[in-house]
């Protein structure tokens, strides 16, 4: 490959400037730096464009890409004074795009008491809770809240009550929020404060009562799911502006450290939107963020009018786009929740879970939202929920034949095989969290015994979707799980876990997953014209990776590190470097 010509230097200031550039070459680009023109060369460039997937140099001007190719071609696109940065054979990618990330919520978890990957046993939970109270990290007002609690604890409710409903916690309200974002457990003091009593539970219809764990004589055992969690969470105080800004900054730093430069936040209430607005007001929201408010599909006209008001309110916020809606079709499948909607009943209860909308109303919502230019983003876990969600989008496609909006289903833990081709036929994107495709208790012990064998057979059927022509987008659901793209792709490729392999026939090709986290996720956000690939005219959202993640072993790829992250031509995050011999 041709290298830049050696320059004869007579200007000492110019010499100093180039020595500084040499320092950048050795240690990485200076954080915050954004010269008007820059060439990155001697790189293994993956563009994310299937037609031209590889290159060795990229030229940037004023935060945008102007040329991609080999060095001699690219260098002609900029002035001879452009900064030249030798990437020494490292791997350059488009910035990763996460098509389903609750980033503000994730930022709040980073500055709170989050038990994710820290607690596996009851003794560890007891110690973690005590520390969260003592340090104040877990205190929300006078309520002690832990986040990211493993779901296995919901099978040990007596032990939770023994540890956290008496003694020092007898008068201390405690809320343990599950790692799935749907379930939790409240101690007796918290239940009493929320009004969840035997009398309250007796008065609920059967369908609503299923959101609460109930023992003898209608006594609540503390378990909560979906609507039950919502009832308790209303007692938590709203975070202050200062805390929201802190959480927003923590979220940015976390995403950038993982090479994530844009994302879709699919459950944006006024708190989340305010956090993004605060970041923008401080000039810190540089990434493209799509914010999707939740609607219920009960009163489509009124709900969509509310979304349009939100669009009007935040429409001038730089880099924040309100371009779609989030709809829940069902809940979760794991025992004891079992609120995911299945086509065949759970073996232990004889119930199918609950579809959270009336099909006719949902179809009406889809038609109207599509007509108003709003992307439809549906949480669908069970195969019955997936089918109903596809039916609603089918109604929109039929009514608005010219619409090409990238409507999306997310999670799809179980899918009826007859619905695999419908994703391609309807132009529906599948935003999958394949970090969850792991052979472990959460996918086996607390799921498999309770489901019909034919439904369980199609657990996270990613390869079947791909083989049937579906567009797969990469998604994390952070903070429900890590947003680390390399770890997610490792799971998608191997499906390995502590209990073996979770159906190897559904392993995903690695290259398909890197497309999922670049161009396909940008497509799900309807921003492929600006981000998602390295191509002339697009934003210079780029990441430098410490190894060739396309060719190394799955284990080496899983452990890859981001060296720096660039957003719109500016270095926003950089791994610490040290001088040789220092």
C-alpha cells in the first residue's frame, strides 16, 4: 500500500505540529479534536456497505466523510495540509447503532445501586443491599431500590421476606427491580405504602390480579410484574435535573466506551426526554438519538395526537428525533411472570398470557401512525404477540401502500415458523437482543418446563428469520443487559452458555451481526442516509477497534476493545494510552 510521501521541513512550527500529529498516531487521537480535514489511513476498514464492504483509508471534512478507498485515491479529496493519521493496521468501523436502548434509564442505573452481574446468591444480595443503604447509592428518597436483580430470586420469595421484611428492614420500604425490566419484589413496608393489601387484591379482576404474587388468604408475597411494578414505581420520587444530567452524561460515556454512536430509545416519557434536552442544552448531545413515546392502542386518535405534541415540543432539540411510537404487545415468558402471549397455554397455569391490546384497535393505531409518518416499534415476546403485531403492521401496509417506514418488532423470543417469511413480505425489521441467546437458567429452567415443546423449539430463532429474508437489527435493551456489541455478537454466533449450546441451528453469521449493528440498525431508525455506513456524505461516526474482529476466533472477538470513538468527526471517547516504556 502506498504511504504518504516524506516531507522536507524548513518551518520549525510546522515541524512541531507534525510531531504532535505523530504523538496522536502513537497514542490515539486527542479527545475533543476535530480538525476541519483529516485522513485516516493504513486501516482495515469495514464500511458496513455490502456493495463496497472494505477499504483502507477514509477522508473527513467538517465532520462528514468525503471519500473512502485506498490512500492514494482518498488523499486527492483533501488539501495537502489535511491531518494524516496512521492507524497502523487497526480496524475501523462505522459507529455501532443500537436499535433498542433505554440509555437514560441505563445512565440512571450507572449512578444507582445496580446489582447486574454483581449478585448471584442470597448472601451476596443481603450484603449488596446493606451497602446500597449505607452508602446512599440505593436510596430514592426514603425508598431503598436495587436494580438489575437476577430473576432466579423470584423463585425464593420466602427467603426474600425473611431477609428484607423484618429486622432493620421492618419499617424500611425496599424495592428489588428485576434485570428484565418487567418484574420485581417489594417488602411488606413497600407493599403497605403502595396499598397492595389482601383487600386490594381480592377486589381485582382475575386478569389484573395475575400481576401480583399472592399467597394464602390473598396475602401478597411481594412479587410484582408489569402493572404490579408500575403501581409501586409511582411512589419513587422524580429525579432532579442535576441527577438527570449526571445520568445522561454517564450514558453517553458508557455508550461511547462501547463504540455506540447512535441509538433508539424506545420508552421515552417526560423524564427521559428532559434528560436528552438537558444534554442538548449543554451542547453535549452529539449523537443521533431517536425517542419513541409509549402508546397503549386503546384510543389511537388521542394517543397519536399526544405524540404529535411531543414532536412539536422537542422538534428543535439538536440530534433528538421523535419519529415513532412504542407499543407493548405482551410481557415476559419466564416463571413466575408468564405474561408473554403464546398461541398455546403455559403448562402450569393453562393460560396463554395476555395480549395487551385489542387487535382491531391496534390495527387502527398502526394504520394511523403509518399515515402520520411514525415508525411502529412493538415489544413482542410470545409467538402469539408476534403474530398479532405482524397483523397490525399488515393492516398498515395494505392501507398505505406507498409507505416504506421501517416498522419493527423487538425481542421476539418465540415465533411461529409460519410467521418467519412475513417479516420480509411486510418489510418489518427484527430488532433482536441476542445476548440473551444463552444456555442458562433464564432460558432453560424457568422457561422450558412450562411451555409447549413446539413453541419452545423456536427460542430466539434468529437464523430462521435471516434465512427467510428478514432484516435483523442489533439491539441491547440496555440496562436490561449489557450494550457490549462484541459480547452480544459472540452469543449470537455461538449461543454458548453455562449449560451448553442453545440450539446451534440458530447460530448467526458474524458478518450478518456486524451489519445488524451498523446499517440495519440505522435503517430501523430511518437514518441510513446519515449514519450506519462509511460512505461519502455521511456523518463521520467512526470507531477504532484493537483487532480484526471479522477474522479472529469468537472468543478473541468477544474480548475486543474500542480504542477511540468519533462522532461527527470529533473524538468523544478514548481508551487510556501510555507511552512506550512509561
